C-alpha cells in the first residue's frame, strides 16, 4: 500500500544490506548463546548435583531411589506449572497449598460416597477437585484484577480462607479408606516411571506449548513485561490476569487428586508450605519475580533440582533441619544468580 | 576567566574511547579534549553515541578500550559514585526525582543539612532550597511534593539539584526540551556564570540555535565515531547538520506536499462535545480521510488528554464519537482499535512498546489473530510480516530478534507505527511523534505521515513544535485550557497565529496563561523549508 507512493525514500534498503547482514548474524548468535546459557545454567547445576550425589550418596542411583525422587518431585512440579503462569504475568499465588487441602477434602467426600459406583465416584472426584481449584483461582484472579490489589495480599487471604474451608468440610477429620482402584493409581507405574510423574510431565509439556506456541502465552509474556502497552494495543488484559490464577487453581486441583492417590488419605492439613516449594522451583528455574521473563523448562529443572537435593541429602544422612537450611540457601543463591544475569544483560546492552 | 591555576591544562581528555554492544560498536575510538571553563556541545543523531559517551563518563558503563584523563590524572570510573567524587555531575533527560518527597528534600538529597548529626535541619534545608530555586527561576514552595510539579518545573529542579553540588564538569542532556524561552534564557545565564567560575559544561542538544547561542565548541558524533570537533565560531548550522546526518536533509524535507492537493476524503471520525476527565468544556471536531490535522496548545491545555479520551485509554466525563457518521462507543482501547482507531502515545517506551521483547513481537502485538490459526502462533508468518514492516518503514535494526529497548528513539517510533499499520489502523492519533528523535529520523517520520495521508489514512498529530505542525498539517486545531480556541487552515497557518490562539487571545482577551509555554522558541531543525 505504501510502497508505490514513496518516491523520496530517504535511504534505500539495499544500500545497507551488507552491514545489516553481518550485524544480524552476530546478534542472532548472541541471543542464541544467551538463551542456551539461561536455560543451561540450571541444567548444568542439576547434572553436577546428580553426579556428586551419584558418587557420594549410597544407593542414590538405585532404581527404587530414582522412582522415589520422581514421586517426590511430582506434586511440586504440578503446582509449580500453574505458579509459573502467575509469576510470568508478574503476580504470585500463596494460596495453592491451602486450596490443595480444600480441593482434596471435597473430592475425598465424593470418593467415599456410597451411592455412586466406583468409576463414577472417581471421575466425579477428579472433576470436583479441579472445579474447586479453578473456582478458588477465579476468585483470586478476579479480586486481584478488578480492584487492582497486589496478588500477594489477596492470595495470602485466600490461603487462610481455603485452609479454614478445608477444616470446616469434615470438621477437621481426616478421610481415608478410598476405593482400591483410586489408591492403586498413586503407586502405578507406566513404562517404568511412576504414573503420577507422567501426569506431571504431560502438564508441563502442555503448559510449555501454551506459553511458547500460542497467542495466549505470547500475551502472558507481553503483559508481564508491560501491561499498559498491551492494554493500549487493544487487548483485554483483565482476561489474562484472571486466567493465570484459574490455571494455577486447575493445576492445584489435579495436584490434589494425585497427592490423595499417593497418600491414600485426605487431610485438611495437607499441603501447608507447598506454595513456597512451588515458588522456589519457579525462581530456581530462572523465572523473574517481576514477570515477563522465564520458562516452564526452567521450572521443570528447578523442581527436579529441589527433589534431587532433598533426596541426596537424606541418603547422605544429613538431618532434617540442616536439609531445610541448605534448601533455603539454594533458593537465595538462585535469586543472586538471577540478579547477576539481569545485570549482565543490562551491561551488554 | 577560569580560576584554574594551569589555564592551558585540559580538564578532560579522551583517547580512543570504544564501547561495543552485541551487534554494534556504540562508540568507536573517540577522542575528545575539554578545557576548563569551556561549554562544549555534543551533537549527533539518536544512536550516534552521545548517551553512551555520557554513560562512560559517569561510570554507568565501562569502556572496552581507550583511556580517560580527568584533571591530569587517569580516570577510570567503576560506578556513578566515582564520577560524583571526581566532580562530574550529569543532568539526564529522564528525571531522577523522588515524587513523594518535597522539592527541598529532592534538591538537597545528597547533602541534607543535619542537626545533632541525626535530625534533618528543615529550617536550613528550606533556606538553602529557596536560594537554589531562585537561582534557577523556579517559583514553587520548597515544601511542595514533587509529584505536583509539571514537566518543565521538574527539569528546572533537576538543574537546581546539579547546582547544589560544586562540580568540575557538568553534563546537561537535552535540558531545554520542556522549557519556555524565558526559562531557557535564564538557564543559559546560569551556564555562562558557571563557565566564568571555571566549570566545564558538556551540552547535549538537538537544537542547533541553542548551541550556536551558548557554546564555545561543538563535537559531532555519527555512528559512534567523532566526525569533528570545532570552535562554534568556525562553523555553521548547515555544516553541522550535514556532518550529523551524513546526507542532505533538504532532500528529505523537500517531500512537502505540492500545491495540487487532492481535497480531503469523507469523514473518518467525528467527536462531539467530548469532555475529558475534569474538563467542563466540550470539544468537537471532525477528521477526514487523507488529511493530517494538527492539535496545538500549551502544556496543560488538554492535548494529550483529548487523544486519550477519544481512544478510551482514560475515562471521559461526556461526549459522543462518530465513526463514518455512525455513533460508536469507545469504552476502552479495545473498542477503538476494533474500529480502526489507534493512539501512539507520547511515551513510546512506557506505553507504546514491550521494550524487553523482540522487534518481531512488538510489530505483531496489535493483531495476533493474523499470525495464528486456532490460537497457535505461526512463527514463519510472523517473521515474514515483521520483515515486511521493517523494510516498509526503513527501520535500522540488527535482527528481528533484537529487543526493542536496544533501538534508537527514531527506530522505536517507527516500530510503534509499524504495529499500528500492521493492524490496518485507519485513523492514527499521534502524540508528540517526533519528540526526542534526531533530525534525520524526524524528517523520515514526517515524510511517512505524509505518505500515509496520501494513501488515505486520517491523521491527528499533537506536537509542541509549532513549526513542525505548520509544515505538516492541512489544518491545525488549537486548544486553550481544555477548549477549542480555534482552527487554522494550512494557507493561513503561521507560528504567530497559532501561538496567539494557544495563549487564549481569541477567547479570553487578557487571559494570560499561567502554564508553561513550551512552543515559543523556534527550532533550527525539523522546520520545513517552506
């Protein structure tokens, strides 16, 4: 449309083509190296850790231990997947642990229903758990976006509300004696790996595809970087800001089912502190707490790193308390590395 | 006369200073010598390396090669603190004020007067602040919180802040962009006083008339290289422009529309009694296809507010908007964009672009449906489209993956235009599209607007540079305190006429504006040869 009417083009494109060509390849190479470094840093740390534990910790490489690690990582990985969406848009969700307990209690009641045939009860329980999670997420997201309140405060409130609700559902009783078919899922293996871990892997894969390959994911990143610019470009930012909390709730609902199947019980005190593990996995994975930068692959590696670290330290006979201190140190270290990386990016601008 | 005991010794000497960034050499073996008590102008297009040079001097960047000598000793600043200690002070284009603290606290933040070593001595603080305010000619109460000040007042405050500190080298980066002629005159007086007391000043500006008025010498940078350093007396504005741009600017500017102008097309957008928030007056006007309409007015007259209210970016108190003579509701930017109306805001960095993301992403941000099927992005289509717009607008970038933050001001502005042209916007509202952009890029943007109008777009431009509006627009609407003071056709458009309307002379008679006039001084560049 424009090209025909431009006799006075200030400088022809062709005149600069060589200069641009070399500069382009250099810049492209640089961003590639940068990207590899960003994701590889945590991967290298994980490999190093595995190598150290494999040579120092007894039985670390046993098949049963590897299965154990994968099982331990599963719940955190599921929760951290949803958390990545929330943090990428510049928010935080502190309520995931409590919502997990609430969803588990409601789903537990459905599972124990005597009027329903077992398969129907299980299907309904899964549906219920996911619904509870998503509704809590919707409430979080709506309040955060509609009144523009910090998600930190809103989800801190929800942390208490959902925990109270979880206790209220059964009056603080623990539910157990679920159908055997349901409990079997918690220990089932598929192709040699725990089935529940595969559930987590599928979730991560779907989440990764959504974030990197869809319009939805593109806008999550864009809003995380500059919400006002996205709004002024004609997008409904409200929708996306609510949606990430609903996604977080969805993963919590799935996490509740998986966790119940593994433990074969549902207790209202389930999942306390899970929010911090999930946030730690996301941060160690290199996602910026300011939003807009990071990836689910990083989160996956971050969750694995936390799991491997905990398991390896146990095998080496490190006590519970010291283990907690070390895990905390790793989180702080990850944030320091991230800030160093950000500074490096600024310097090379 | 300089007080320095060694009058012929240099204050600052740069040798082969080089700074590389991925894909570009921002500063390439630059030499520069500054004598004590010299006012030295630094000019060049955006991206020429001025900011990089300043950041090297003040310790924000570390050079890749080259040496700096300050006051006869090697100077290697590792941080801005080192620069401050050496006596180098910078007044940046972007303000570094603390909005919730008072004017006085901001002025003397680095050296608050104390009592008993702990408590702030507010009496002394306000006394000193008042003296500094008087010196820069800023008439505000030292206790006012900075958030209540206008842009021009903030600029004067920044200058006052720099004066609170006895520096050897003062670097001023575009200090006059928001000031009125009277304030500029006073600023020049202050700078000359500083020169008389031996302070060296580096003066960065796009306005050549200021440089020839004020400075002793001028250094021209282009593409990271020093083209020349000359005494001002030995050169002329056309020569400097030629050195900066490296091509004849006249060729770019000569594309001004010919007399045989086609009549404007049908009405594209009509605004009826629009009242932006807090404005009791209604504003009405019509935009037609194929014409460029200017919106002039003083700072605070409601130009930006009008555009934002039409676009739905801010709430309105009332008014109707008609698109193709059909009533439409623009409750938010989404509605406006859906109807082919777009706004390029005055802050392209904060509101126009997603700075950390690649050029490619910024181009396609306005209409992701066209680069996706069923919500899935098509990377190849996106790349092709982005490539097309980069070429179409002649953007100079290293790669489509380059983050928008690394582009020069002119290229960023083109990027914002690209994203709206990609969206097929038919009505383009632009707020200060050429602010902070160098001469060459400015001409290109103006040229682009003309071509867009010729291609049938309807364009509304807000600009503080009246000569630019006169050269660019078919007609100019003038705002005064939230009301339409008048409309000037192209044939009768002169700076004097527009300014008199903007000062409210047609409405209030004696209504002398209390707000700042920032359109008063003429600009040596950006003015059409007309």
